[in-house]
């Protein structure tokens, strides 16, 4: 029984030290003359990467398809037409003589019948 316990503990030690016998990527890079890879903290590998924050909003379509565009357009056009109709003042018409070179005059200066 003691022998079985010794064999199991020895095999566990060999398995645990199996990773120590392989060179690390930093050692391999240094042996090849390349730059070693940057150090990565193992704690950061366990965390999911942060979600990217979008600073732009998705395209919402053209402005002329929005309800507020047409409401604003109707308010401006309707307000202009109402302002023009309410502030219009007609000028009194004055009679003008027809030019002397005309044979027939259909204007304000024609003689009364």
C-alpha cells in the first residue's frame, strides 16, 4: 500500500512538472532573437473584454421623412400666409389718363358713356 501511494504521488509530481520542462514563449523568442511577446496578466484573461462604446448614433433616415419636419414646414408656410393676409392693405386706386397716341382706351382714363 505504501508503494502504491508513493507511485501515485510521484506520477502527480511528474505531471505537474511536465509544464516546467517546456520553454515559455518568451524564452523561445529570446533564443530566436525576436522581441518577446508582451506580458499578459492572467487575471485579465479571465475577464470578458469590455464592450465597445459607440459614439455615433445609427443613421435614422432622411429628415424629410420625419413628422416634425413637416409640422415645422406647415407652421412656417401657414404663419407666413396668415401674416400676409392679415396685414394686407389695398391702396386706393387713382384714375390715370390714357396716352394720347392710343385710338381705343380700356383703362381708367376712358371717357364716360
